[in-house]
């Protein structure tokens, strides 16, 4: 839900208080002015008790006091801004400028926690946005708050958005001056890129972003949209995979020049421009593209495996990191190089019931990733087995030394077959793609 679903202009104010308790009191009073049936004394007492138990200053400028009480109904938010800053918490070292008070119903824990998480995610900037500090009225503050977020609660810091626009303008200028064939924009969260409409393109434009961004793509001035898992991956490694995806769609020629624009996920802005030539700078993605083109592996299958492995790297399983191995393609040869360590959980199911492209299998695959051994997958995405022990017969001098058992198995199976393997490291969360016994691509986490 968007922020406006829980907040209205009547519950926004410029705080006059100089202490934590009185600031909370001001915001509680706003709730009761807009909804007179609420018990002001009970809400204030509940919030202060919660605040006394655990301080809610989540950064050096933001506090998120909150409480659940009976009879509140759906979650509600009130916001106050203090330009001077308010001493907050037992240590009194924080000078809080923005206070967001959340109250919810005691019986509705799930929605309450979802809104609390949305607020923490939305206002994750290291410093308070200037657009909030310069608000001269509650109405102006309310408008600025709504401008800081998208409809799905993604943070847009107006200051960093201005920086991104300046860098984007420079990238467009570079593309024009160098006669580039393509402008590639890679953004973790493309919210806030509306300004691109003001810069007419002189070449083909591509947007690479995380899946499920719900973009209204027909209104965007990008020629092509690609969705790949970027969360937490080092930008230069994510760029390699993005370029492999674009090459697989035959959207780049060998002599093309590309201007790439991207930024680190924690910077929340685009801040890096690279000028690349396909032949000179993309040898690994080109080689891998040629290998895939000459084989029987569907690229959508590879992309799906990368997505699932990336989610496992980010989420782990049951609160713990996890490692696993996927072997894809050349099943006729691979099946002779492995045997089951446990009963095969995919045996007996029809091909359409066990295809990795089926989104409903995601949780099943993540659960079976706990099993020692490899997932063995046909090039068309059909999962032939899980928990398979790889016993590839390869001479030692054909393999890189110093690898763990999982990486050695992933490397070895590709040295003696035409398969491809993807290894998720349990210790580092790095994804490594092997082909012909060599590491072709590595996606390290930031």
C-alpha cells in the first residue's frame, strides 16, 4: 500500500516540542483530532511504555515510535518535523528531526508489521532529505513526504534523484558525442527515473532492473526492458550478467559501443558511467553467449536458475546461509556422471509438473536446496533430480585448485560434458557460473 493509505494531511505537523515525550504527545493528539473516538490517554501511555522498553530512533535523524492497542482498526500514521532536532532516547545523543508515529490494532499484527517495515525501508536515507527540511507548512511537508516514495513504498530521496538526473544527462551527452549505439541504464529500483523523458535519445536505450517492479513500460522512453535479480550484487558483476542477457537477445553487434549507467544499491542513485566496446570489453559474455547459442540450454532457464540462486543467497533458509549446485543441460551425458545420495524427490512427476520455469516450484526448490548434492536440470528446464552426487572423471590438472567440494563438482561436470553449472557459495553468497571446466561469470554480493 502507498504511504497515503495510512497518512492524511490532518496528521502531519511542524513540531513545536523540544522533548521526546511531548513530541509523541503532539502526534497522538493529531490522531484524536481526526478520529475523536480514539482514547488519547491510552494511546500515549502505550507508545511511551513501548518507547521506554526499546528506543525507536532508527537513525540519527529519524524515530519510529509505535504501539498496538485494542480498537484501533487499520494501521495509522502521524508525522512531525522538527527543524531544531529533539533529544531522543536514553543516551540523548540523537537529535531527531523526523518523527513518524505508527499505531495499529492489537489483533492485526501482520498488517502492523508490514507497515512498520515499509516505513523503515522507505526512509532509509543516511540524512534527512532537504525537501522535508524546507517545508514551510504541514501541507508542504505532506506533499514532500508523498514525493519521497513511490506507490509501492520505495524510497525516492529527491536530493539523490537530482544527482542521478545530472549523471544521466552526462551519459546522454557522452552517448551522443561518441556515437554510441546503445545507452544501458541499470537500476535496482527504477522509481524516480521519470526525468528520462526530458532527454531525447540519440541511440537505442535499455533499462535493466529487478523483477516485479510493476513498471508502466509503454510510457517509458526505453526501447527494451530486462528484469534480472540485482539485489545485493556488486554492480560490475550484475552488469556482466545484464550484458550477457542483452547479447543473448541479439540486441548488440560485435562492433557496437555501449554507454552504461549504474550505481551501488546502497547509494540509492546512479553514479557511475562506463564506455564499453562489445568486441574489446565483453569477451567473457560474448564467449558464454556463443556457448549457449550452440547448445541446447534455454536462456530463460538459465535466468530462472540465477533468480532462484540469487534469492537463496539473499534470504538463506530458516535464518541460515545456504549453498547449492545447479547442473544444466547435456542430460544424456550428465546422468552417467552422477548418482543419487538420497531418494530423488522429483522422480515420478511429469515433465510439466517439474519444470523450473513454473513459479509455483520456487519454494519446493529452495526447500530441497538443503539436501547435499546437485540439482540436475535438462536444458529445457525440466528438473531431473535433486540430491545428486557428482562423480565426474576428470584429470586433476584440468581443474582449478583450492576449491571446496561443491565448486570442484560444479567445475568438473562441465569439464567432461557440455553442461553448465551454477554454484552458490554458502560462506560468501557468491554465484559462480562454470562452462568447459572454467569459471565464466561470478556474481559477488556487495
